[in-house]
C-alpha cells in the first residue's frame, strides 16, 4: 500500500468529487490533509469524517491571502507541508465565441488558472523549507484537445498543463516535483450540474451524456474520482519520485484516440489497417 505516513497535504476543492476522493485516499495512506474549499458545509463534513488527520480551512483559490493562510494553517497544525494539490474548479462560462461573456471569461480563469498559479506560489516556499515535496495540478483532457469543454474551461486547462511543466523545471533543483493529472469524464457535481429539468429529463440527459462520452472511449467504463485519487497517490508517494513535469492522463484511453469500433478500418472489417 502507498505510504504517506507523516506527510501533510493541502487539497483545494476537496469538499466534493475528485478533491474529496484525493483527501480520503491521502488519509487512508497515513497522511494528513487540509481541505481547502469555499464550500464550508461539505468541507467541514469531510473533515469530521476524516477526524484528527484532517482540517477544513475556508479558502477561495482566487485569493492569494487565502492560499497563504491554508499553507500557514497546514504548517501550524501538521508540522509542515509536503504535498500541494491544486484541484478546485468549476465548469466556467459557456457559450458561442461571439456572445461569450467577457467577465465570465475572467472569472473562469481566476478560479481555474490563477487559482493554480496562486497555489503553486503559496506552496513553494513551504516545500523548499521542508527540503522538497510535490505539487499536483488537476488539468483535463479538455485542455489537451479541442471539443471536450467550453472555450474558457478548455483554454484555462491547457494553460494549467503548460504551467505545470514550466514550474517543474524551475523548482526541480529544490527537490520539488510538479505534475498534472488530466482526468477524462467523471460523474461529479461539476460535470452533471448543468443537467436540469424534471427528474425524467435529467435522467434522459445524463444517459445521453454518458453514451456520448463513453462511445469514443476505448475503455467502456465510467471513470470515477477514485481513479484520480489513485494517480495522485502514485505521484505524491515514493513510487513517483522520478516523475516531474508530467501530465498523467487518466481517461480510459480517450486522448489516445478513438475506440477501435469507431475507426474507419473497423468498418472495412480490418482492425489494424
Ligand atoms: P466538483 O464540483 O465535485 O468539485 C469542485 C470543488 O471545487 C467543489 O468542492 C467546489 O466548492 C470547489 N471550488 C470551486 N470554486 C472554488 C474556489 N474559488 N476556491 C476553492 N474551492 C472552489 O468537481 P470535480 O469534478 O471534482 O472537479 C475537480 C477538478 O477536476 C476540477 O479542476 C475540474 O476541472 C477537474 N476535472 C473534472 C472532470 C470531470 O469530468 N468531473 C474532468 C476533468 C477535469
């Protein structure tokens, strides 16, 4: 089993979905976690569930002072910082490019990109002080290829992946590793909250969304937050000690290409050309 004994982490956006799975995984492996989120109810409930190994600190990732406070609280409560996970996010502003709300664009970038920058900025001094550590930024397949997310969301995620490599190069001499994880579709509130209507309509939309997303995916199963937590555990642990500047894609093969039954060769009866 992965061993994070004695390691302290901050996970932004840990009140829900992928962040909550990462926080649970870290604590199950002996680590301690600051749950840094704007969602007080969910954050406090998770901290209660995880007991003395967890602490909720209300944090808006768009605010530098909030992230610095989360680092201070982590150091005071758990004796240092070893792992920073910049995970907080939301779907951002949607719409066609000629009608897209410019303030919504700024707000999307504030949370998805500036939030990751500020998380790295706040964490690096504490990680240096600890003699090294690791940063994990949550990207997205939408940031790797167009057509998997709205303009602002996808562009901000592409920048998160690039920022990850850029920071990794700078802090490698300090023994700080910086990696991204790019999830495929996961059924969390972020992905499903836009499904509205009567319960029957929501169920119908959810099924169509699932079919559309899983159709081109080589592995025909729905990804789960736990799959991302497993990747984060690997990157944060001793097993990941030689990995930095990497974007670990955890998406059932979606970014690798189209599922074999969707390739032209399949229709000619030849699977491999
Ligand atoms: P989620 O909605 O379940 O959780 C997101 C969390 O971020 C929530 O707890 C929310 O309160 C928090 N948050 C939002 N704004 C914040 C802010 N300003 N400051 C602090 N916390 C804030 O969503 P999720 O699917 O678990 O998303 C986690 C990450 O995974 C996001 O970065 C998202 O873009 C990424 N991601 C998700 C999917 C997916 O399909 N669900 C796919 C690819 C990438």
